[in-house]
C-alpha cells in the first residue's frame, strides 16, 4: 500500500508489522448496517519502534473482530468499506493543524509519498496553531463540491468553548456531507480535550458518512507521541499516515494520483517537537512525480489561533 521512502523511520520489520496493524488496529467508522460485524476477539499488534498497541477495534469488518467502544460504553458503528470504495472520485482534501502539517510536503512529505500512489489527488491544508474555525476558512476558499472525500483532524487547539466547537464542527461536517469524511479524535493531553472528543463522538454516532479514527487511543501507545506529549514523533508521523492510507484505501478509478498545491501554508513558529524532527533530516525537500510545488498564495490567520 505504501511507496518506498528515502528515510523510513521504522525498522526493517515494519513491513510485517504494518500488515499486522492493517488486520488489527483501530480505524472505526459509521454504518447503518443493522447486522453489524461479526464479534469475537481483537488481534493484538506490535509495531517496531512503537511497541504494543491498544486493542481498540478494527476499521473494516474482519471475521473474528470486535468493534471498539467510546469511553462512555457506546459501541462505535463499523464502516463496511474503505473511503475509496464509497467515494465517487479521487480528490481528497485534508484539513488540520500542526499534526497534519507535519506530514505535508513542506515538512516531511510522507503523506504524498504514501497516499498519492494509491491514486488519490490530495491537498493538505494544514497550518500550525489552527483551531476548528480553520476548517470553515478552508471550505470557504476551496468549494466542498469540488472534492470527493475529506480528512479532518482539528481540535488539538481548543480554547474551552465547547458549544462553539460543537457548532462549528457540525457546520463543517454538514458542508462536507454526503461525501466521505475521515474524522480524528485528539490525544487527551489535558482534561479539556475530553470536551472535543465528546463532540466528535456524537457526530460519529449521528452520521453515516464518517470514517472514525480514534487518535486518542492510538496516541497512548509508547513512542507514538514526541516528548511534548502532543505532537507525533517521527515514528508517530509514519503511523499517522499509515492509518490514513488504510482507511482511504485505493482511490476510485484508475487515474494517476497527484500531490496538489496547498493554498494555506503560513505557519506560526514551529513547536520544538516539529523542529526537532525537521532538524534530524526528515524534510520534504526531495521531490518526485508524486508531488508538485505548493501554491504561493496565503490566507490571514484566524485571530486567537495558537500552537500546536
């Protein structure tokens, strides 16, 4: 599923480990299928450089799998297909903060290197320090109707206004609907992040076009996060892109993928966790036929946005 990269951060055993992850890890989504997946027991997985991963369910219906549940015990409906099998075209728009920005072309470029070979024509619109309102800003500039699928990872920058976060998240998901959306929870590095994840959980339960990724649970595995406990480590970045690749699957059609320009690329000063990875040489300076130069256009920052 993944193309080779000049600087893999996992050990040589990653190929086998990634296969185990594909069969045993935590991507769950929404489905109205009343029959539900077969239930039995989860399959444990271990990732080189990361360690043993929590048994938090599967994103596809696999014989013998048990779907995960939310922290309040509600069962997470399981999507019966990849995004690529549900989408009507290959254009995917990813919106996020520093966590998605880190895998974009201007930092490590690992998203384009891994996802473009699956046939996706992808754009990452992610800037350091952005909150949920950034998604509205992006959608105002890039018509949702021009995209076939979305990845949304916003909520790490949260300032305690739960009604506002819930309102904007719902509005953004309404604009994206009925197209498939990959929706991430955040790591709970502070108590207030539970408000964010609760709002996300409610949207997952109520919408049938959402593919759910429980980053909250994934990020608890040793080695996934950097020393600040917020941003992914180098291995965590690889793991994040692996999860996105798995839930997207192959793009519909047989066209060639492309790394589309980013219109939003004006960052605040990078957090130390990001700077350390870039300083270690994990940059996206190398170009190939899976990437194109970023657009030079920029957009003013929403007041109040802050790192990460």
